[in-house]
């Protein structure tokens, strides 16, 4: 086993053990701050340099500039840090690579945050459950009932099984932490500016399109791994139904990628996900995913996390075998 394989495995295990301690500096939070700072500067340039007729084109170009600047900065910083560590000593390079790999992943963090929602629902505290789920979803949560809160948490676990687990593992296995952090920069930019609203329709388009492209293959690979995991996890899950719903509903989303893993999770659990939701005070019509064989409940959040963990282990194994 070479240094890169060992670092890849150690990073994965560190994430499972420790997650994302809030008191430690995190490169993804630094990337988020970089995106916000660059956006402010670019928007000032747009206001100063263009008139009303040029606004749309200027925002499109500004968004492209944002993507190029953030990606370049991330790649240069990650390459410099790893190169310096390996030049000083191979063991230091191994440690740096393992720590960066660990910080790219979000398995434990995703479980921790979603299980806060589960615990609040089990305690019957709907207000706290709404607040907890608002920390991990983009929709308005103030008027969700208990089933709606549970569904929102399950959906974010299912979607982030691809965005926060499988895709980072695949890119890190392919190009080390440099490529893994480049992917996370794309994902972070989409989270910050990739909205289809008045403010970001044009400025965030480059980030949103790049995120769609970066996640196209990982989302589908994640779905296949989740189907396999559904067959392995026992009676609480239906692998056959996961496959059937995936084939039927995997395109039931405005995003080309989001419904891939949501469809598998809905089928595996026998619940219905998605449907209409409120974003920034506006109702957005969305098709349903899955069948309501029963109502979604708090325990489905735990089940979704079990599915996510098994999928993560399967992906880690596949990546390590590929790295051989």
C-alpha cells in the first residue's frame, strides 16, 4: 500500500471517527468565505462598469470569473500545502494528505446534524426539529409538520450521500486531495451562488452548471452503490423496490442529479419524498419521488444514515481496489 492509498484510507477513518469539530479551522469554510468575498468584489465591478442593457451579460461573465478565481486559488493552495509537506518529510506529507482527505468528506457530520432532527422529533419538539432541519436544507421549514421535517432530513441525507460522500471520495481517489478540494470548491460555489432567483439567475449560472457536470457521473454511481447497500442492510430496506423506484423516478427533479439518490432512498424505505416546497417565501412545484407505502417518520432519518454509511464503505472499497 503506497502513501496515497494509506492517506485515503486514514482520511476516511478519521472522518468516521471525528466528523467536523466546529472548533477546528476547515478548508471548506475558508472556501465559502473566499466565494462570498469574491462575489462582493465582482458585484461592485458589475455595478461600476456596466449599464442596464449590459447587466445580464456582465453577471454571466462575473459568475465565470468567480468560478475561475475560486478554483485557481483552491488548486494552488492545496498543491502548495501538500508539496511543502512532502518536501519536508514523507511522513508529514502522508499526515497532511490524510487530514485534507478527512476534511473533504462529510459522513459523520451529515449523520450528526441529521440525527439532531431525529432526536427532536422523537421528543415531540416540533419547533426545535424545524430549526434543526433548517440548518441542513435550503427550503423554508417554519410551516413543516413532523412528517415534512422527517422527509426533508431524509432527502438531504440521500442527496448528500452523493455530494458529500461518494463524489468527494471518487475525485480524491482520482486526483488526490487537490482534485477532491477542487470538487468541494465547485460544490461550495453552487451552495452559495447557484440559486435560480433574481439575485443569482445569471451570476450563479456558471457555478450551477459546473456543479451539475461535476456531479453527473458521481450521482449515478452513488445511486448504484445505494441500491447495492439496500440489498445488504436487511429487512428495514427493500433493494428490489429501491431499484424499481430508481428506474421510474430518477429524473423527477429540476436538477439532473438530485433525484438519483433520492429515488433510491425513497424506494428502499418505502416512503414518498420531494413534492412542492417553499424557498425564500415562494412555493416551488416539484414532482414526488417514490410511493407512500407508509408515512415518513423520525426513524427514517436513522435508516437513511445507515444507508449512507453502507454506501460510503462500498465506495471506499471500490476506490481502494481501483487505486491498486
